[in-house]
């Protein structure tokens, strides 16, 4: 089985859930000795930096344009082509696989960005021989927006969580260097982008109502001029940190606050649970699938609701119970399992197309 990955995602984002997904799969295909070829461009993606991959050059076309074009190389007959972000190899004698992560553009974007993205996604989904969805909710959304797609072409394969995320003994001793100022501080952790449906502004207002507590922000863009007051309040923002460092922050956090309206999966939720960090989030989209009964999920995305459930964690016995539930729940999500199911799906799609 010849497999080809285009790795365009590493040029499109410096970090993020799709990059994590792509790197976890790639590393396992390499370790397992599969006949796999990687194409791509020079980049500064955090996840890519941990992979020992020799890229092949796909095209001299700039990635900003090539991201919207079909794969530029001729592939051997019977190959699997799996793009990291909504591209296809326009050949009849190969099998195209697409992973659909979410429908944030369809729900929350407008204008030209949505038009272009929807055009690209629609074309690829309709031309794919097999479609992977990272949650049942994403599959439901796929069938909502593309009711013509045959359900038998779709396979739900959950994301995993890296073994890096685990409980640490005497976790506070790891708060050194950049994180030294967090020692002896009660903080709530916010991980990811801060725009729109992620409800970052609600998170800020929630933390303001928690006594003697600060907000620690990880990832996303630089702090804007509008957000400068956050740093003046003693809040912290960390970018480009390793999974090991993020695990330290999870271990020492009072909780992860993840007030998003919508997620295709929500990897930080699984990471936090694996690190023994209670999760406070919303009862929307795929989040209940991932958090299960271990998450403190609000039905109404309101400041008072988040404050109410966070304060319940002040009770040590209750907090320990939630952490224990989280450690049990997160066992459902494993990158080795994701890899195994992906390989099986590749074989199934190839068999149905060529045998």
C-alpha cells in the first residue's frame, strides 16, 4: 500500500489541532515502516519540528496558491492520497481520503472566506473515496451540509491524546523558568484561539468573578492592543510552548475553562483530563462526546453558569471525583487506536475501489 501525504497544513498553521492530528498519524506510519511519501514546504510549524521527515517538493507554486489546487505530482496506480487539508489527487487510478475536522466556516464565518472554503471542501468531499470524521457530531454535520454523500463512505475515527499529557507528582516543582511566577497562584487555563465562537471574552469575565484567581492563556495570536489590560491584571500569555510544558500548566491549573460554542473534537479537553485537570466547558457540538460525565458542562453559555460550576471544584472531594472520572474517560481516546483504525480504513477503501 503506497501512501502519499501532502502536509500542506504545516504551512497553513504554526500549531493547532489539525497539525497535532497530522503529526501523530505521520509519526506512526514512519515507525511502522509503511511505504509513505511526504510532500511539503519549509515551515515553522511546532508539531512538524518534532518529526524526522524528508519532504519531497510537490511544486514550485507558492503554498498560498497551491493549497487550493489539486496535488501536482503523478502518483503510482493504487496509491492512497490523504491530504492534510482538503485537497485531492485528480487521478482515477488512486484512492482519495479526506479527514473532515469541523464545520466552523459553515457555521461561523461569512463573506469570501466562507465561500472559498466551502467551495474547496465541497469539491474534495464529493470527489473523495473515503471520508474520516473525527467525531459523531462532525459526521452529523457532514450529512447535514452534504446529504448526498453515501453514509457508507464515512468512518468516525476519534482523535487521541498524546502520552505526554499525564499526571505529575508534586506538579508545582515543575513551574520553573518562564512559569516560575505561577508558583503559589490559583489560575484557570484557557487554551487555543480567542476569536468568535471560542467565547474568550466570556472566559475573562468568568475569571474576574473567581476570588483570588488569574487567567493563563495558551496559544492563539499575539495579545492585541485591545487585550493589553489582561496582562496588566497579572494574567499570563504563553505561545509556541511544547506539549511537555503545556502538560505542566494543565497539572497546576485549577481547571481548564473551554467555553466554546463549537468543536469538531476539542483536543485540549482530552489533554486536560489526561493531565488530571478538571474541565469546564459547554454542552454543545462534540464536547459531550469527548468530556463524557467527567466534564462540568453548562447548557447555557452564560458567565454565571460557568462561575457556578467552577466554584463547585473548591470542594476537594468533589474535585478529586471529577479528576478520577476524567482519567477514566480519556482512555477512550488513543492515537495508536486512531492510527490502527485509519490503516484499516485505507485498506477498506482500496479494496472496495480496486478489488
